[in-house]
C-alpha cells in the first residue's frame, strides 16, 4: 500500500487527483496494489481531518469520477473521520442554531465535570465554550477547537456514518480507515478512550462489512500503547487490520542506536494475527512518529536520546497533556528519510543504506507493508511548510512539483531515483514470495543484537525465508547453523542472487545490508 494526500503531487495545470493517478500508473502499478488517499473531502484545518462535507470530494483535488478512476486500478482506502467534524461545517452550524437533527449531534460537558482522567493527545483546553440558540454550551474538542467531537450516544450520528460508509463503497472504496476511533465514546469520570461502547461500534461496522456484497477491509487507527492497540482485533470480530504503531519508534531506535534489542524483544512478544486479520506495517505516515506506542518498551532515557537526535536532524517534537498537568512527547515530526541521516553519534554518509534497511524490515514482517509517498520519494524535511503553516506536521507533508519530481526520477544519480528504484525492486521481490504472505508463519531469530532477523514460512510450508537486517555501521557475520539452514536445499539471497551454503562459511552482512535467504526463488 502507498499512503498519500490527494495533492502530494501537483503541476499547476491538472487536477491533483489526475496527477496522482498518473504517478501511480507510471511508477507504482507493478509494485503496489492498494492506495490510501488521505481525506479528500472539503475541510477547514488539519490537512483534511476537519471535514465539512463527507459526501463530496474537495473540488480543489477533483471529483468522484477521479476517485473512481483510481479505484479502478488499485484497492482504495478512504478515511472515515468519525470522532469529530469541522466547527465551520453544516453539522456544527446547525447545532449552534438549534436545527434538528444536529442539535443533538455534539458531545457537551461542563467545566465543573471531573475530566482529570481523560487521555489527551494534545495540550489545548479540552472544552470550547460556544453560544447556541439554547444558550452557552461547552463542546468537547479532543484534537483542536476546529474539530468538535460528535455524540455517538445519539443513534442518528452512528446511522449517518453508516450511510457515509455506504456512499464511499459505492464510489469504489474497499478499505475503510476508522480515524481516531479510540476516542469516539465518552463517559464523564473515565479515561474516555477504548470504552466498551467504542468496541461495540467497531463490531457493528465489521458485521456490516462482512455481509456487504463487496470485499471490504476495516482498518482501525489507534495511536496508543501496544496492548491497547491489539484490542481492536477483538476476537476476529472487530478490525480486519490494525496499524502496527509500535514499529516506527522501534525501527527508529534500532537504526539510530545500531542495536535491535528493543525491536527484537517486542517482536518476540507480538501475537500472530489470526487468519483473515493482518497487521498494517509502516515506518512513516502523514502524522509524526508516535511515541505513545513505545511506552513500556523503550526506556525514558533512550526515548530522550531519540528526541534529541531527531531535533539534531532538523525535526520537531509535538507534546501531549498529562493528567497531572505536565507534558510528554506525543510524536516526532520529521520525514523518515531525514531521520535516517545518522545515528546517536551524529550524521554520516550511510543515509540511503540505513533508510533502505529500515524499509526492508517493514517489508519482511508478518502483515501488509504500507509506505508513505514521501518515504518512497526520499523527501527531505519541509521547513518552509512548517514556517508557512505554523504546524509541526507540515514538515512531513511536502507538496512535490510534479515536473520537477519527474526530472529527478529520470536522473539515475538523484537521491529520489535511487531510493524509489531500489524500493520498487525490493517490494516487487517481496510480493512474489509465498513466505511473505501477511499470515505466513513468523519466528523471531536469536542473533547478534546488531542483526534483526525473522524466519518466515509460507502457509503451505513449501517456502522458507530467513530475513536478516544489519541495523549497524559494523560488518557482522552470521553462522548458517544459527539460522538452521536445512542441508540438501539450495538457499539463495533473494536480494542479491547469491547462493548461500547451509554447510558453508559465515554469512557476511555489510553495514545496513539486508539478506532474504530462501529455499525457493
């Protein structure tokens, strides 16, 4: 899967969705089979996540016909931004004026309520005072005062979103992303996150997806600690797929520190997804690198070192409010390519190799790999975007001039051409292997801490792949005996074509080299 905004590429002449479609067909048609177009609806803020009309395509991007055209070639994912809507949209204006049914659409609370346990992803005041036709009210705003939370205690709110889901499916969408779903149900005096009513809503949507005529996938977006995130699989009755949110900070630490100890320990504790469910593996998205999913996995000292290194590489840090009144890092704002500039010791000349190693880990793990367009294009930090918008996240939301980008991709010596070319090659190799099926068996290998390794075996047990990734600047050797290469089989490194002898000498991995050693090619 590739993740992109509708206008991540633009040329000033054609509709951005047409430009995106051209790029997908020209560069990725033989590489990826799914595309997530981030909110493509009319909006007022947060780069699309403050929606004013869920039933329309933002005319700046294109129209439903453009969406359908992309959906005709790729499995299309759209966002169901169901926790909140824009404060400037029809729904909230109807609420302010007391018009039915919108007068009961938004969650109200009082400044006198006990809100001390509410889990916050931001630092702004939770409640916003507004004047309505019925007097002064305080509405709940989890993410910003322009994004007002809906009240799912009103069944009409849920029914409206089910109608919106159906509309998107009718227009070609096959993967539904439930944005910020963890926060949709509130009860005063609780944490207001992951409440059982929230899970019941996901279960209802899953039933409807399973009984739809179209083959649909329900994906939950819950940027929270790992155990909480896993709960959205339910018992095969909630999400078909969940984001593997702990993966980005763990890969980041491994590549910066030169040791995969945290990544290894975490992967050993991860349960395999049940058949028919899958992890969505990624290192970067339109948001920053979330730090909450690293809670309980990476020590505070090591997290502080990551934060300092990201700042040194030109990144930003966004904070969240804590119940005790303090603050903690919520996410790191940096392009993943620039996060690979160096290690804890500073920048070096291994950025491309380090980056490709990080992405190869994403490809090798159990689940479905997803790549943010700016990772595929080795996009550097957009400091101008941050200055222009005042938003930290703009650093990772660059808008490429398409003619300039095409010129770079045609130059074999450009960073963009080198990275996209090698990413395409590795993804294509990965897609051809039965042992990389999303539900294929996975076992974490016990190796030198500088090498992160997993054994994958196809569902029919015919193909095995030993995926080894050197996350360090050192040359490392691995004995064939330590990964149990079976004698009598012909083993080949899928990435280099080199034959590996089960009874031969040690396997050498250069700095940041990856080897996918398989008995079938």
